[in-house]
């Protein structure tokens, strides 16, 4: 299974390199509140086209990973709480069984 993961990462890496080589035209990145105001806060020129595309892909994967980590931590917390509840209930069951074994059976008329 690990060789398949390695092969997959190698294929992705080769495609990223091929994409980068073929999309090296320079673009200008602009940032501002265009619909509201026409002025720009920041403009960067001479950036290769593959850079903003790959960076946006990387940032998207990073945000998805953070969301996944958050949900995993929530699941682990719920699992710990459920395990504590199970332990408490098992102790209560054992206490009730000892209580019923220690007391003799009495018939009520």
C-alpha cells in the first residue's frame, strides 16, 4: 500500500512540474475593493501564472486539512467522554450486583 501512495505522489509531482513548465507566462496580481472602489491596495506584477494557481490549491488543501483535524479532535473528545460514561456505568452495575448478592432474598407476602 505504501508503494501505491509513493507512486501517486510521484505522479502528482510530475504533473505539477509539467503544469509549471507550460504555464510560466507572467501575470499581474491585484488586490482591492474593485466593486466598491476603483483603487488598488496591492499589485504584484511579473508573477508566473502557475504560482497563484498552485498556491491557491495548496491553501485550499491546508484549509481542508485544518477542518479535518478539528473534526478529528471533536471525535476523540466524544470518544473519551463516552468511554468515561461506559466505565462509570460498568462500576455502577458491579456495585448493584454486589449489593444484590450481599442481601438475602426476602419474600414479601
